[in-house]
C-alpha cells in the first residue's frame, strides 16, 4: 500500500512542477491563470491525499477554505483581466 502513496506523491510533485513552470514561463496571462488554478488543484489533491493517508480529519476545514478561495479567484480574475496587447 505504501507504493501507491509514493506514486501518488510523485505524480502530485510532477504536476506541481509543471504548473509552476507554466506559471513562470507562460506567454500570456490566461496561461498563468490556468497554471495558478492547476497549482490550487494540486494543493487540494495533496491535502486530500494527506488526510486519507494520516486518517486525520483536521485538514478538511483547510480543504474547504482553499477550495472556496480557488473558486472565488477563478470567477473574479477573468472579470478584471485586461488584454495582453495593451
């Protein structure tokens, strides 16, 4: 069973590294926005995996708070986005 947790952790780290690379090197602001959303999703997945691994429900409140912040951010940022050509 620990092999599964190691594989899940490696997959989450790889996804986080790819998202951070796109966040830094993204050619447009929309690429950076998608990378920020992906980083939030990877953090949520990592926290959920940690909660399942440790059988501790104390992380669930932080999961809900981060999910709500990610949702609010994904709604509000495109509304105030300016064009890249300006």
